[in-house]
C-alpha cells in the first residue's frame, strides 16, 4: 500500500521541503502586528524547532529526517536552510521573544514567554518565480530519493500569497515535482495561499467544481491528494478531509497555515 506510514528513523529518514514566497506582496499585513512574510517565517521557524525537539533524545539529536527551506522572489533559487536536525542546531541565527499558548493544567490555556530559534528571516522583494522554485525543489528531491529509494516519500509545502509569474510553467513544474518520489509513493505537494479568510477561506477541497476563482483551481490542480493513511493526521490538526481531498488552502488565515505546516511535517516529528 503506498504511503504506508513507514517508520521514520535514522536508518530511513524522511524529507520535508518548504518553499516560501518572498515576493514584494508578502509585505502586506496578515496577522497583526506581523505581515505575511514575518508570519510565514515564524511558522516555518516553529516547524523546524518542533521537528528538532521531537528528534532530541537527551543530549543527543537523532537525524530522523532532512529539512530544506527554499525561498523565491527577487532570488528565484534561494536555498535558506538545508540539513539534518543535528546540522541545524548549529545554524540558529538568533532567538526571538514570542508568546506561546500552553495548557494551564485546569482545562484552559495560558500565554507564556517563549524564545523561538530563528533560522529564516522575513523577506519580501521581487516577483513570484514559482516555476523556478518547483524545479529547484525537484532537483533536491531527486538527489535525496536516489539515496533513500524506499523511504516515506518527500513532502513539499509551498507557501505563497500570489499568482506565479508564469502559471503554465508553474503547473508543469509542479506536475513534474509530483512525479518524483520513492517506492512507497510519489512526492506529496501541498500548497497554502495565504490571504484574507473573509475573502473565502478554502481548506482541502475534494473537487474543484465549487472553486469559482481561477487561481484556486490552479492550486487545486497542482496539489496532491491526501493519502488515506494520512487522513487521520489531517483531522487531528483540524481539517475536515474526505475521500479525494487535496492538500491546498486558499485565502488561508494564520491558524490554517500553521495547521497545514504541522500536518505536512508530521511524519518527520
């Protein structure tokens, strides 16, 4: 059975590739006081931090996965972060003070001060060369799968707020990326368009019939279906998935974006 949730471990690591739109429109307000680029950076940094926390065993860090973060904007092929968890521990740029909501032990939640390690900074400049980013990710994925041919398939998460420079080229590149993979399944590509939920937030649709927006239909076409073995994980982070649901968000707010990143990277934790 494909996507059989093969055990992820040092002997058979997973791969998570995150693509981050760094175009000029990412400077627009998103989750006050943060703009889109800033919140995306926070979400990705938190994802890396949580993966590393799950890979820690006492004083040791088990290299259960490989992580790559690629940016695209003014630079079409910007490799921001790449490595194993033990590599990334030494590549923290600094720590930022944030609030984290945690259980209070009495059934409620409380905010506590939290120092988040920073690996990527917010950047917003240039256009949206999405096709080049997909091609760059494909090259990295193919190199990884040659060395790990039987492992759980790579997962690629694309975070963007706008249409690509060339939609046809981006769709072709995305389809080529989704043809890569391992003997356990093809690479999973999930897409998150971040924007204003009031404009009509769409979460993991099972068909494109009700998608009136051309760009939403484009994202649907370039997003992988949620494999049946992963449906429970999607529901655990709040997505109402059904048979045929695609891993895409349109006009996603901060909560939905965070949930998609959590879901997409869950196999590496």
